[in-house]
C-alpha cells in the first residue's frame, strides 16, 4: 500500500475521483488498496459526506484498528481538523500521504493522527 501511495504523490485532487485524473482522500485509499490487494471495488463508496463514525466503520471493513503510535508506512490513518476526525491518508516515511486541498495535489506532510488501521489480507 505504501508503494502505491508514493506513486500517487503529485496526482491532482478531485472530489470523488478514483483514477489518475484525480482522487480525494477516500479515493486515494480506494485506489491504493485496490492496487495492493489486486481487487477492483470501491469499498468507501459515497452516498453522502461521511460522518466520523461512518469513516471508522468503512475503513474497518478492510483494515484492523491499531494504536496510532504503532502505525507504519502503508497503514491507513484518520486525521483531525479542529478536533474532528474528517480526513484520511496513508502513512509515508516522512508523514501522511494525503489529498491536500491547499495545493490540490497528493502530498506527504505531517498531520495530527487520530486513529490508525492496518490493511487486512483478502
């Protein structure tokens, strides 16, 4: 999952995107998970904006919760904004690989991690 995420650094950010034309934070997880596991499904499908509980539930379908301090490159993390868990990314070697809405690119930066998950094998 880490190698797939690193390969996406520089991709454009596009709301609900799921390919090289652009991805949002959930799209980044879906694309990287699918590459890592060799599957082709949208496990984080949208119907509406996810509430924090929904994000945890959706990620829990394909990853096991771990302690944030134990997160390794390739693990999935939920980050918070103003105390609210609202953004997801993939742990890199220098920070979190995520869809940055300021630069409109996939980048790796330091972010405050709220929760972490490790990908399950299929």
